[in-house]
C-alpha cells in the first residue's frame, strides 16, 4: 500500500524531516529480494555442520565432566571449601518446591493408568493384575521418568537461565578473574543438588501415583484399599523400587549436567539466552529418555 501510494502521488506535502524517510522507504520497498538459487549440496553442508556442532558439544561436555570430577576430588580433600549453602539451596529449589506439581501429575497418571488397565482386565476377570501393572509401571518406570521430565522443564531451564544471565552480565568472567572456580562454585552444587533431590521427588511421586491407582481400583474394580496395600508388596519386588531410585539419581545428574552445559555456552546476548534455555530443555528430556532405554536394556532380567 505504501509503495503504490508513493508511486501514484504526484506531490506529497510533508514536513522536511519526514521527506527523507519517505524517499528511503519508497526506494527500499521497490527493491525486490534476489531469488535464491537451489544449492544441490545444501543437504550435505547441513549434515556436516550438524556433525561439527555435535562434536563441539561432546568435546565441551567431556571437558566439563572432567573438571567436575577434579573439583569434587579437591573439595573432598578440603571439605571446608565445599559450597554447602548453594547445595542446600539447590536441593530445596529442585526438591521441596517441586513436590506439589510433581505429586499432582503423578496422582493423575496413576488414575489414568489404573482406569485404562481396569477396563481391559475386567473383560478377562484378571482384576488383581492391575496391582502388578500399576505397581511395577509406576515404581520402576513412570515415577522416575515423570519426575525427571518435570525437573528438566522446571529446574533445568532455571539453571540454564541463571548461568546464561550470569554470562550476559559477565559475572562468570568476573569470578574467573578473581580466581574462583566457576564449576566448583556454580555447576557442582547444581549437579549434586538435583542428583540428591530427584530420588526424593521420585519417591513422593510414586506414593501419589499409587494413591491415585488405589482410589480408582476401589471405584472401578471393588478392590479395597487395604487389599491393595496387602497385595502390593507381593506384586512389586523391592528391587524394582531400588532400580527406580537409582535411575532417578542418574536422571537428576544428567538433567543438571546438560542444563549447566548449555548455560555455560550462552553468548552475551538475549537471543542466545532464549535459544540456550530451549535447547537445554529439549536436550535434557532427550537424554533422560535415552538413559531410560539403556537402563531398560541393561536391567531387563532384573526384578
């Protein structure tokens, strides 16, 4: 509309301060974009750039992991230098404050899983098998997985954003200039804090999911809560519980590690910060699912 108006108008009476602006707009809008040529090697170039980017991530993650091991060994020998306040703060933020939403999601998942299982088992008269399905599914798989995915979206994004903002405001460079280890002061408490908090969150999620399953079993299958609690230890062996807790420790470490990795890679601008948080959440959830697949293969004969 602006181009047509400027081209058709014979005389435009505007203030002199706006005349140059209109001239620039008319000249700029009339210039068309050059047509892009089809590059037959674009796909190969994209694959190569993706491989190089992936290699850079692996290299930086390996270096960060090695530095964390060295910092952990150093603070173990000098335990007075261990950042206990940062550790306790991360345990609280990733654990206690995450319990309401995690337990609510666990309760609803237990309700849905039990209801859908009950509809199928009722046809074959295998009502009591719902305890086995819900118990093993929640304690061994769904509990750790739900807690980890929520932690990735909640705590992981917060860690990436915190480190990214510190990178934008050059606080990380200031710590390095003062001779303070960035990994020991910022990364190590976050990784250990989430690795400690997530098993406790998983335990509470399991309880909430089993409570939802027990309620639906009473409503749909007439299985009394007392009978559900009596049959649950026989249906679910203790080893399944410890497998779920052990997996949650690994998931917590992976989520915090990936979040800190992307937080330290943020460039000092807001666009990089937003992209880093998004990539951190996606990579954390993907890493959790891959680890869960590995654990499922390795522990297929256990329990």
